[in-house]
C-alpha cells in the first residue's frame, strides 16, 4: 500500500495528461481501502487533490471532464474514511464544488460527485452547512430534480434533505414552503409558440418522476423523509389544546355563524342569544354545547381539528353549509355530528399520515399525492369529511354507530391511499367509488380467503400436515440464505454508506460475508473474504438486545429496532451485526439462522406462510367434499352382526 500510494502520488502530478488520468482513475478505485487511504493521506495526497480542484478552469473541465470526475471521486472516497476533518477545507474549494453544481451546463458525473461531497459537508459541521447554504440556491437544487438522470436526481434530493434537516426550525419552515411550492407547481417546458391547451397537457405530463414512474429505494427514502418532515410541522398544532379564553374561541363562533347566519339575531337579549348559541353548537355536533371549546382540549388532535374545520368552512362554504343543514333536519339519533366527526377524522388522518412520528432511517413509504398538493392535510380533510357524511347515510347510522362509521371511513381512506393516487382528484374519485357496500364485499372476500373449516377432523389433518410443511419452509429459508442478501451499513453521518453481502455456503456449514460495490448483484461466494463457521455461532439476538443497538441506545427508532439482528460467535466475544432492508428479509434471515442453530422458527412471516400452505393443502384435499358438511366427530361404527355364517360362492354364480 505504501509503494502504491507513492506511485499514485507521483502519477497524479505527472505532466503527461494520460498518465495523470490513469493515476487518478486507479486512485479512485483503491481509495476505498482504509490502509491505502492512510498511506496516501500521510503524504498529503488529499491536499494535492484539493489543489487540482481549486486550480481547475472551464477549458480544462470542457476538454477533460473525466480527470475532474476521478479527482472528486478519489477525494470523496478518502474523506469517507474519517481520517481527515471536513472542516479543514478552504472556502475556495467549497465555492469551486458549488460552482460545479450551479453550472447550467456541466458534466453529469462531475455534478453527481459534487452533490455527494456537498451533502457530506452539510452533515459534518454547522459552519460548513452555513457555507454550502450560502453557495447553493434552492432553485438550482430543484432544477436538478427535473433532469432525466436519476443518479443526479437522487444526489440532489439527498443534499436537499441534508440542508433541511440541519437547518433551524424557522429556516426549515421557510425552505419547506419553498420546496412545497416548487414541487407541487413544476414549471412547464413549453415555448411561447404553444397554445394554452398544449401547455396544460405538458404541465400534466411533465410531473416529477416520482409522481408517474417508479423510483429507486434511496430516492423513495428521501421522498418519505421530505413528506415526514413537512407534515410534522403540523405536530405543534396537533399537540396544543384549545385555550377556552384565547382569541381562537372566535373561530368557533365563526363556524357557527357560517352555518346558521340566517338564524342569528343581534337584537336578542344576552340570555336568549346564549341559549340560541348553545342550540346551534349542538346542531354543529359539539358534545359540550354551552362551552364547545372543551371538545378541543383533548390532544391529539387539539387545535389541528379546529384548523381543518375552519379551512373546510372557509374554502368550501357551500359544502360546509350543506353538511350542517342536511344533518340538522334529520332526527337527532340519525344526524351525523359535524364537530365530533371532524375531530375524530382529523385524529385518523394524523395517524394515517404519521404526523408526529420522526422519519425512520429505513422508511420509504411515501404518498405521491403529497407532491401534487400544497395543503395535503387540509384538502384530504375536506374530501374525507364529505365522504364521512356519505358513508353515514349509506350505513343508515345512528349516534350509537359512530365508532363503526369511523372504522369504515378509516378503511376507505387507507385502502385508497394504498393505491398511490397521484392527485387529489384521483383520490377523491377512488375513495367515493369505494362505498360502504364495496367495503362489505372486500371484507367478505378477505374473510373467505382467511377462514378455514374448523371441524375437529380438519384440525387433526392440519396437525398431521404441519411437520411436512414446516420442513418445506426450513429448506426455503436455508436456500434463501445460500442465495445471500445485500445489507447496508447505516451510520449517523451518511445514509448511503458502504454495502456488504452475506450468504451461506451450499453445505450449510459456513457464513461468508464481505464488502461489495454499489452495482454488485449476487457476488460469487469466492469474493466474500470473511467467514464464520456455523458451528461457532453461539446465539441469535434481535432488536434492542443487539450490540449495535445498545451502542446507539435511545437514538434508534422503533422501525430500525424491528429490523436489527446479530449473531455472536467464538464464546460470545465477537458479533456480526445486521440491519435488514425490509421486514421480509429480517424474517427470512432470523428464521434461517434459527434453523442452523437447531431452534424453532418464530417469525410472523413463517406463521403466515405456514397458514397459506396449510390452507392450500387442506383445500386441495377437501375438493371432493365441496358443499358436503363435515361432522364434528366420526360416524359411529355399526354393531357387529349376530353371526358370521355367510359367504358368497363365486363358482356357483359363474355357473
């Protein structure tokens, strides 16, 4: 490594551009090795790379962009080892890297690595965050999200997330608003010669890639984080109860006046007016009609419920008046209480959208509709409160059925959002089509799929089939371990850290593992240098019992804890730590390792698969008994005959 470092140190200073380019290319490849990196940095090789970047001019970049790409890649790999502090970088270097990103026309590879470097700067220190924030404009980052190169899109989103998460609360709020405006109203690429209808068509089809097409895992994570951070700005309102003596009481009276303005009479006496207000608040659906503010003391949803009600009343006054007046004319037991329904609906939406929950390090479940709507929470509420009234009527509900109606509405919203609608209009159409009768049909279908005949003979047959099917699952788990899985090393500084691969040998006696490159798919077992004999494995640990979870105690989210597992080996002195990319991988690996250790499989995935296999096997075996009732007990055996003096003479029959 020392000799290699010396040769490359001299090579990148060569006057021959070909030698310099080859040396930088090799340097970018070997810099991933920490031992080499230490040798190269000890010769101040990293400062030489910084100098190359600082002295680069536009003509050099235009003539030989590959040299700059290799230089930046080498620098990034060297810095990634944490040997040298990011804070030692000069402002000239930072401005140069920023200029590569800000360039309207530039090499894609250079821009990609530059975005990566800037992200690491932002995450490393607050002073560097301030410098990068000053050099990189939000509009420029948004522009990078509109290109067709998905690698640049991902790196731009990574830098955007780093800037947002490092910023202070006030600055973050301002930036989130700007990002929201840019994402929900993307500019049209149309020219002045296009007609208005053409521009409209282009605007609809020129949505961001994450609204129309599939995205990679990393980009999906960043979109999920952006959604989570943005929606979590509603948390303070959700956690704040209404102060009955605050000016916000005026909003409550505004809701009442908007619904019953024709019935109010300022000429009434104070007592008469108070009585009329109480009556109107009762019609609005408040439980405490003499002091409606008490209904909003519970948190969550707190003041957020008041905000959504006010938004609906002011944004859609006709729909609001129709909702209230329509229910006021029904019998008391059949009216749908607007206020009570709104408070509960707001709580349901907070739960579905996970408002108040910190973003997970591995989460990737985002809603495309979020990026097509400025005020997602408010607009969803406006659609869903009208849906609730419609469902209430379809169910012919009374006050006693309130919780049942809310369960159905929750199911309607959840099922519709799971289809990933890309616009509010699409969500509205789908959720309204999913009426109460459709929900009942879906429930019935799912129940038929899940239900099994529970007759004792069938249960006995199930028990007899179980060992064979469990062995089938064990073999599948071991085969899956032999195929191997790609794992990601997650650190607090950079999410897109190194990747490593782990797989079981075909004879099930050795675990092979080792670091791999980003684009590696199913590496040969010979390339995985590290080995752990299965016989040396002492224990399988999961969740908070894992060593790598104990080290970061209190910093890991529940979602990460649910994906963490470790194996200890060699008298429990060493451990190999995993964080699965999904719950499915977690179940496959913990089951497979349990089989290797001679223990029973215990994952929910195993139980689910066993039930599916049992269900299929039972149905196949009972096909001939379709529509035939199966008795709980076997039919009685007939009594034996009084004597056995009977036979059949075949020879006489033939005659």
